[in-house]
C-alpha cells in the first residue's frame, strides 16, 4: 500500500485538481510545496519565479501581503503557467457553512475561489463548512484539504477529532482531496483505503532546525515521507529564511523529498 506510485494514486481520484497534482508531482519529480509567507509582492513574485521549477504546489497566505492587488494575482497565474504548479491558499476556513464561508471563499478583496486550486478548512464547525465551500468550489473543480492534525506544539486536536474529520472527508470524496497531517493517517488506526484515496500534505518540515521558538516543530523530509508516509512536504523558512539562496535550498528540499519517496517505494 505504501509503495504505490504517485501516478497510480492519481487514478483513485475523480477530482480534477487532485489528479492534476499527482500528474505534476510525477512529471516534475517533486513532492515539495513551498510555503511562501513573505510580506511584499515583489519578494513573493521573485521567490515564486525562482523556486517554481522545483515545486508541485505553492502555498500562500494571501492576507500577509502588505501591497496585495489584482495584478499580483495576474502575475501569479502567469508564473503558474510558466512553471506548472498548483496554488494552495492556506486560508483555514473555520466559520459556519452558510453564507459566511461561501463569501469568505468567493468574495472580499481576495476572491480566493478565482485563483486557488486548493484551500483548507477546520472541521470544528461541523460538516456544514464542507457543504458551504463545496457549493462554490466544486463547480470550479477545486479541491479542499481538511486539517486533521497540526504541527504546532500544544495544539488541541485529539485523536477523536482527527477521526471525525476523516469521517467527514469520506462523505465528500468529490471535493475533499486530502488532509493536512503529520503523515498518512487511518481511521481508528485501521489500515483502510483512505491512505490511497486522499492526498496527505505535511507542514513543519526542516533539514536544519527542530523548532522556531514560537511553537513550530520540524521533522525531516525522510521522517515525513519515508517513515510517516506522507505525500507532500510543505517547506517555508527552510527555503526562504534569512541569508538563504532560495534556489539552492529548494533543490535541496526537492531532492530530499524525492529520495525519501524513492526509498519508501523500495
Ligand atoms: N502550517 C504549519 N503547521 C500546521 C499547519 C500549517 O506550519 O499544522 I495546518 C503552515 C504555517 C506556515 C507553513 O505557512 O505551514 C510552515 O512554514 P515554515 O516551514 O516556515 O515553518
């Protein structure tokens, strides 16, 4: 089960965004997602252009940018076509499903639904949040990730909460394409099919640091991909942190992530 290739996994999904993500991973031979939490448009576009060739997915926090404008989105879309990656807005929706999350997703100044292939949500409000987001996202062939676990120290997510999140995902396999988690997780620790039917993306990945002093906890690509059997490593400051050459670091993480995957396939 854990030695299934990314291309084989793609066939388990009807959702077009999920299939596209696996295609990009296999084509570019990278399971690296860049978490680009920088505050200016220029820095954002510059790093996205430099790192674009080495990633399958660009994870944004669009509300961090101090000079956000519509041109940024136009430029980002051009880079997406140039380098072939998906865009994941890590918005972590957490409000009630009705008009609130629907409007947060499609309206406001960011109009996330127009440009983000992937979004994520907490299931704390109940299944309505998925229904609300799905009304907007599914007609656009978008995909949703559910927050099943978090990498930060002392987070309040319990095993029961994770299990309930998985159950909600199973009811919405057309739109929920996967989870943010520390690795491949299973329902009630049973070895069931969710491992192949969902994408697992893991933040809190670093080759040098073990923590950031503010609660973030880092594990290596090998721990995440080979041992915990996740699909995608999400790396931020390990690549663009101060004094780092982003291209050198992006290649280093891409190689570490891909070699960890090849090791798992053996
Ligand atoms: N992120 C986490 N942990 C989580 C979730 C999201 O770190 O559990 I859910 C986000 C926060 C940041 C990125 O955007 O992933 C990690 O960035 P660094 O690699 O710079 O720590």
